[in-house]
C-alpha cells in the first residue's frame, strides 16, 4: 500500500511565507540602507559645516593677524623715528658741549687788535671772518688758534686791505671732538 501525501499546499504556503519574509527583509534592507545613507549624508554635511566654520575662523584670524602685522610695521616705523630723534638729541647734546667749548675757547684765543665779524659752523669746520690792525695781528691770531687744544690747525683763506692799516681776513679751523669730560673740565683752571 502506498500512501500518497499531497505536499503541494504545504509547499505553496511555505513559498508564500518565504516570499513574504524575503520582501520584508528586502524592504527592511532598503529602509536600513536609506536610513544609513541619510545618516551618512547628515554626518558629512555637519562635518562640512564644521570645516566651513573652521575655515571662516581661520580667515578671520588671518585678517586680525594681517592687521596686527600692519600695526607692527607702523610701530617699527615709529621706533625708527624715535631712534632717529634720540640720535638727533644725543648729537645736539654733544654739539651743545662743543658749542659751549667753541664760545669759551674763541674769546680766550683772541689777540689784541683782532675782532671777529662773522662766525659760521658747518659740521666740524668753523669759518671765521674778522678785522685786524695788521698782518702781524692776523699771524698772531692764527698761532693763538693753533695753540687751543680743541681746534685743529687753522687755514687762512684770504687777507685783504680794507682801507688804512685795517685788514679783513677769513680763515677756517677744524673743531676737534674731545670727550665731554675733557671738554668740560680739561682747559679750565
């Protein structure tokens, strides 16, 4: 005897059930993939926004630093101007003692019968113009100037007669730069 069992309806139900599970798994995979894609897109968008914010912050800091660099350039220019002014002040301070020395030494070296009419200074050179009673007085004046420690050897430019025995003369003499201690106290008694 043979028993015949019809498995066709059971197989049909099994196939429908498997088909339903497959479709559910497929829909679930599509939803899971879509959700994963959307999540990945959101992540990349937020990372991109964060990078844009960082770039904007860097640009802003670069502009601030450029401004600070420009202000440093202005400060350096001010510093250079101030250094120049300090140099001018120190030169003037040194020149002040030299000028005082010139006005102290010139009258001390002036011989009788000679007087100065004009005095000009160009750097370390003094140009003197004056009148003397005779050529001999001009020579004495040159010797007196060469004897002063703060002047170099004088150079006579011209001597001319201005009527009678009076002589007009022009000479130049270099100013020796001595230390300020020597200039202030060196020649005084």
